[in-house]
């Protein structure tokens, strides 16, 4: 049987979501840019029509200034409207990719298990590797199409506007930023698909996806908070943890950390920041895609089919999840209790750790295991 048949099956499952992803992705790329340029128009119109109202902020005669003067932060006039960075719709684009990436991954794996359709899928003359690659390709192609169409239209919209001068000499940087958003979208989708090998149904798959995206930097934040709660020596540990947050290792393990570490305020103006971006950001995203795809494929091939519908597919690993829950909740409890103390220290932190760990133990014992069995039934 041709691999195209498998792609067609997966396409039918998510065709509506796929088309919505492309459509809303194009909207997210273009509409915020157009709205921001409308704001620029309004600001310039207000300055031209009511120069007296801006006399306290603008040094000199506003009528003698060119449009470009208001978009140069170092123009010496004391008033600045915006720059190319303010036109970049990163938040909206990534929001669309995260939401629809998670939805598509949930439908492709989690919903199949909910409806027992996965039993039929596994009976088809395809290997599990082929099944997983087909699902990954469907979602990845959707993100690529959305990025190419939306990114191209965004660049054209700026290029043919009155604010094309903002992009002069920076077109390559805009394209590189679009590529990073695309790779980040694929990263989020790959992580969500990977978590489909953890969760036995759609809801648990989404929950595990959120945990997977937050956990790498979340555990560092908990350890940092614990050090501060115990010793109150923030300055002595700041450089260590700041280095961890900015490390290449964390950027590879967390697409969120990779995005946060891009300094958008200096990206278009600082050559050193641009060179750092090119050397790290896209390669970290590619590394995470390879890592999450490889682990997802490995686990998908080994996920016990009889555990479909369970909160966690690998029942033998529940003890490990239990321990991680206790440790994380314990550290959180210790940090919270130490924060409320007048003289925080290891005593209050230990009490908070024990309380938080005990609560986590009860949650894991009474909810995790029972929920695991309840979903199966």
C-alpha cells in the first residue's frame, strides 16, 4: 500500500485544522503589521495637525522634521514613535502555531486513541515508524506553508508601505526571524506529537505537552528559588543561574527559552546580537526538532497499545513521575513558606518542602494512579 494513502488518511483527520492554521497564520503575520502602521499614520497625523500638543516632548519645530526622524530613537528630538521591531508580530504568530500545533497533534494521536481508531490504524500494512512520520509531515507542512505565505505577505506589506525605510538593510534579518518562528512552530508541534506517546488520550496529551514545554526552565527556576529561600544570597548565585537560562543546552531543550533569549530590542540594530542570533537560535531550534522527533518516534514504536485511554501510556514509569511530582511540589512549597517568613531560612524551607511534597504524594497516589485507571475504563 502506498505511503500516500497514509498521508491522505491523516490529512482527512486534520484538514479543517490544517486550513485554519494556514489561514490564521497568514492573518497573524499581516494584520498586526497593518494595524501598527495605522497607528504610525495616526501619530504622524496628530503631530502635523496639533504640533503644540507635542511641544513638551519634541525638541525643535515638528513641522521641520521628516517622517524618518520620528522613527530614529537617537534622533535627538526627544520623541520616538517606533521602529522595525515594533512591527514584528511574533506573539500572535507563535500563539497560532502553539494552539494549532497542539490541536493537530492531539487529533492525530490522542483522538485516535480515544475513539479506538488507533487499533484500526495499527492493523494497516504500515510500520509504526511510517505512521509517526506521516503525522509529523502533515503538521510540519502546514506550519511551513503558513510561514512562507504569511511571511512573504508581511514583507511585501512593509516594503510597499510608507514605512519601507524601516526595513532598509534589514530584509535578511526579517527573513531570518520568520525562519526562527517557523522552526519554533515545528518545535512546538514536534513536542506535542512526542507527548502523544506519553498520554493515552487527547486530554492527557495536551497536559503532557504543557509540562514538557515548561519543565526545562521551570526546574531551574525552582532550584534557584530554593537556593534563595535557604540562604538569601541572591547575588552569589545570580550569575550561575543566569548562565543556565542563557545556555545553549537549555535553548536546545526548550523552544520557549530559545525564543526568550533573542534580544528583540537589539536584534535589528546591534551587529553582535545579529551574529549571536545566526550562530545559536536557528540551530538550537533544529536540534530540538531532531531531538523531539527522534524521541517521539522511539517512544511511539514502544508505546503499549493495550494502554490506550490511560493518562500515561508507560505504567512502569509512573513511579518516576511520582518522584518528580513530589520533588517539584516540595521545592515550590518550601519557596512559598520561606517567602512568608520574617527570617526565612532552611527551617521554614524544610517545613514547606515536607508539606508540599506530602500534598504532591497524595495527589499522585489518589489522582494520578486512579485517573490512569479511570481513563482506561
